[in-house]
C-alpha cells in the first residue's frame, strides 16, 4: 500500500480524514443544538390553477396566478452559523429572526405554530372564496359559529388558561358567535371584573374565570387575547383548495383572483404571470404581511411579470416600500403594483393589453 507524505513525513491523507471526521462531528452537534431563531429565505411561487378547483369553471387561463411563500426554518446552531457566514460574504441572503418575533408572545412550540398557520390559511381561503363569489355575483354567505383565540398577551390573566386555537362558546352565560360580539361585551365591563368563559380545546369543553385588565390605549376592559370569528362558508358551487403544508393568511388576495377568474368567462390573466401577496378581509381590503422581500425574489425566480403588494396606507405600513426596494436590486425587475382593495387588482388587470 502506498502512502503520500509531505517533506516532514506526515501522512497527508490521514490528516485530511481526521479533519473530515472532526467537521462531521461538529456539524452533527450543531444540527441537534437548537437556537431561539428562525431562518427566513425566499420560498416558492406556486401556480394556483392546479391548487384551486371551482365547479363549473368558465375561463381558459392563458397566464398564471401565483401565491408566493417564505421558507421558514427553525434554527439550530449549524444553520444559524451558516446563515451568518453566508450573509457576511454575500453568498446567500438569509434573514435571521428571533423566535419570539415569529411565534408571537405566546409560548408555543413549532408544532402548535404550524397548526395556527394552517388555521390562518383556512380562514384566508374562506375570505377569498367569499370575496370572489361576491365579485362574480354568485350566491355566498357566512354562518358564524364561535370565537377562535389567535394569541394571548403575556401580561394577560388568561395566559395560563387560554391558548391559540381554543374556541370560545360563551361569556358569562351569553353565546358568542363572532369576535365583534365578544369585544363589545368585554368592553362594557370594568377592569378588575371577572368573566366566566366556556370554551373548547381539541373537542373537550372547558370553563374558566378570567380577570379583565385595562386596555393599554383606551380606558376600557379587555381580556388580553387576539381573536377571530370561526365561520362556515356556504356557496352554490364547490371550491376545493389544496395547499398542503403551506400555512398563513398572506395568500388571500391571490386566492381571490384565481377563484374569481374561474367564476367568470373572461380570462383576466391575459397571458401574464402574476404573483403577489396580501391578506384579505370580508370587505375585500388587502392587508400587510411579513416576508415581502423574500416573496419578491421568489416571484422573480418564477419569471413573474407582475407582483401585487399591499399598499402602504398607515405610517407603520412597509410592504409597498420594501417590495420596491428589493425589486430595484434585481437584475431584471418586475412590475410591482400596490393594491388597497381587491377591486384595484381586477381593474389593473382589465386595463392591460392581452398578450
């Protein structure tokens, strides 16, 4: 057997093997050591026509509507170290965010976080179907069932009682079916009062007494939770949306456009590749989201021609500004269009020449 030595008689191949083994051990240890950070990167731009199916669809789509995603990875020491090195040398831009900033103040694990994101996705889909059917003059209505807990403030007296995903059915003996009813009831109480709530978790009914706290901005009582309405959507046509493990509420606007395009005869894509992001509420208004800079890059990689982004309306809004900043850095910028209401997007597309 032949060996290769340097001038000092050292077996170079053996040294390289030792270095490789040490690297593998260090990398393995780094992989299993968690850190309180998430790594955020551009995700994908998913073509919506294969994902969404509307019974009796009318239009033959020449272009594409695409939802954009952010790749979110729970950090470990190995990935965290790689991200920092990559950012410093300009190899690949990876956003590093503290875990609390991603998960919110509630102490939830990664599995519960994914469940909440899927819950937001379901709510977003309902809002999209509702808006699309209204725009297309189709029959649609919401049936309200209960109040869902989205988050719990760390200083709330409910912090060790309620958790995201809980379904509140009654407050002080009164049935609540939407968030507005619950907010109105609580604000008419006084800070320091106690309310009795009946709620469900995992199909199990529970009860609890919670002391109300003072609202930080107005002189009103509050429980200290973020809530939304648990609703059932009733339509005259079935809509099937298969998003798999994609979660969150930021695809609402793009869902609406794709569903609407299947409900009407004219193809509003007109042959363009149209990506975008933004939540949507029952009134059709588009809301701010996170991760815009990653989504613009994901759209560019998918050869999008147009990127719809929530318009900056309030002083603290940043989506429009961030999208324009990132787009200007791209080798081939795309057309960024700020949207306030879903009708703005439809009007813009109707004004485009067909390809």
